C-alpha cells in the first residue's frame, strides 16, 4: 500500500470493520487484533487509532480495549439466561482485567460498568440475591386484648 490515493472511503471503512467489527461485543472480540501497520501511508484517524490499539495492547489487550471503546453498555442477559449465577465471577474478573488495559478510561468508569453488570445479574435473578421474607407472626400485646 505505498500509494493509498486509490483507496476510497468505503475501502478504508472495510479495513476498519476488519480491525474492529462493532456490530456486537462478540464480533468486536473476534476482530483482527494482530495487524498494526499498513506501512508508510496516510491513514484515516479512526484506522490509525485501531492500529495503535493493536500495536500497544497486544492481542488480548486490544480485544478488551476495543470492547471498552465501542460498547459503553455490556448486556449481561445472554450470560444469566444461559449460565445463571455461574457467569457472575467471570464477568467480575473480566472487568478487573479490563482495568489494566483501560488507558483512557478512569477507574470509576470501569467500576461503574462492573457494578452495572452485577446489578443486571441481581435484577434477573432476585430470589438468588434476596431471600423471600419469612412469615412474620404478629403477637398481641396485653394492652391490645382489652
């Protein structure tokens, strides 16, 4: 790619989609995280950022960075539908690992996303988090009998 004048906007968008498919979290995870250079060409800013993420973070870190950058809300529904509460420790652990790769994200944003994920689990399965109230027996006081 020594001369990129023949590459159209649609062509650069196709490269961007290969580097980071944002249609779903899973597709972002499965995107290319190894390509980090097109040689000495003038690249669009979006593509430059994706290549830099690949170069700086490595495969696993690039996947996490891209998910954090492009998916502000991570829907936990597929996990608690399929795995129940067993997936919660994995989700919490993922956010703890993500904290190490989050360059532009502050600590409170990662913690906020982690708490939101835990809340989604609790909301989907409330009986596993809060036991049902026990039957309360009402005892009459002696002064109420008369």
